[in-house]
C-alpha cells in the first residue's frame, strides 16, 4: 500500500510539474517553476536549473530555489562553472548517449558515502567538494535534453542528516528532467513565435508592431515619471531608384546595410530600440537619454548613411519630450511630430536631422504641421496604432 501511495504521489508530482511549467509566461518563470516543483517532488531543500553553454565551456546557473547559502542568489547574474571542474557534465550530457548511445540518466552524490557514486560508479570529487562547501549532505543531478542535445541539468540537494538519495530517486529525477525538458522546449517555441512576431525578417530589427507596443509603454512612463522619450524617424533615400535600376535584391542589400548602421547608432543610446517600420522607413526609440544626446546620435546616423554605397543618404526627423514641443499625452502625437520632422528633412534635402520644437517651440513649423495637418495629410503618411490625442 505504501508503495502504491508513493507511486501516486510521484505521478501527482509529475502532473504538477507539467502544469506549473505550462502556466509560466516567460523563460525565467519556466525554469523557476521547474526548480521549485522538482525540489518538492524529490523532497529536497535546494534545487537549481543550469544551462550548458557550449561556446563558453561552462555550466551557467539560471535559477536557485529553496534554502540558499552565502553567495547564492535566486536569479544569479553570472554563477557559472567551467566544464573541466565537472567532467561528468560532458560524460553524462554528451558522450555516453550521443549518436544513439544510452539515454542519459540522473546520478547521486553523497558526502557520507564518498566513492560509491550511486548511479555512476565513479567518485565525483568536485560535486562532493561543492556539497561540503555549501553545507549540503547529498544531491541528485539529472541531465536535461532538448531536441536530442544536452541542454543543461537539474540539481537537487538535501541537508546533512537527511535521508540520502537512492537509485530510485535518481530514476525519478530522470523522469522529472524529461518533463522539464518538454516544458522548456515549449517555452522556447513560444518565445521564437513572439520574437518573429516583433522582428523584421529582412533586417533582423524590430518591426512596427514592436515599436507600437514599446512607444505606448514609453509614453505611459513619461506621463507617470517624467522620463524623456525620444523618437527618430528615418526615410532611406534612393531605394526606389536602386530597385528600379539594379533590382530588388540589391535594394534589399541596401536596406540590410542601413539596418546595420541604424543598429550601430542605436547602440550609442542605452536601451534604444532600432526598428524598420516598413519599406524604406526606419526609426529609433529611446527612453531616458536626454534629447541633445539623441539628436547627436541622429546626426551620426545621417553621416554614416550618407556614406553607404548605392544609397542617397537618409531623411531624419527627431521628436523628444525633452524639447519644447508641448505636452505629449499619447504615443500618436510623438509619432506625428517625428514624422513631420522627417517630412521637413526630406523636403529640404537636409544633410542632418530636423528636430521638432527647436525652431520656435509651439510656433515651430514642424509642430504646427504635426498638430494642424493640411486637409490632404502629408505629415503622417503611415497609419500608426495608438490612442487619439
């Protein structure tokens, strides 16, 4: 009866693990749910989920759960361990089962039984030393495998004096790791879908949908906290000529090259979002940097764009809540201002950016154009999702 009850409890733990990971909304929530549920299922006092970074040759900890010791953090910024310190990582997460070998199985380390290496037959010196340093008595380590490749590991520990993990615990940990791997894989697929939904496929920059969402959030922050929000809108000159005379493949290369320039300049502004709005239209969105710094980078963008082979430079307009443009209550108004500035830059064939509000504040022709457009709209040539002013 006890055995049956234990089986029921473990089946329930597997279901709860799957449900908790399915309910997670972000990759970090997913691995956090895995650590918490696996720790509970194995009656541990501590658990960690780590990812194997092949390019760095390190095992990086994503989340720690349970009773943390000195130096451990719930979500560590860079807690990682060289693979050569733990040779079993390579052995169990790669060599023993890759190419059709045996499926990876969890193993147990126990400070009180150094040398027995339950499940492995090998004494893992570094694992046991780590247990001693952290004041833990035993651990079970389960490889996590995604898409047929080693992804990382689940690690669960118990304190000294608690019952040691046994082979049955290791087998159960192997099952839990497989369930966790399915949850992580699902999250990765969803994240990829989200990424594609907010990414321009040609340039790899953000797309208009991403700008819409980020600009709404940015203006809300501006209204709540007064943070400076700036928008740089660009129109790549000469693209139609390139497409008509040299073909769309060459035009696409020009778009990609300008996208790289935009990304490079965006990196000069902390947290900037570089995006392609569609066709030959691009933008930079910043939250925090002062208006003068944004204008300086916009000037650098114009300079670099002018040096692109085949292109004819860029028409660039800037609108910032840090300039005298009046109250900005909606994302739509800031976008209209930046678009109107860009329109003026294009009409004047300006070599540098045109900045809304810097030629007379509310009397600035750009501000008037944005706030009082003619009967036939010229300033807002693209439809922008957002609340009306």
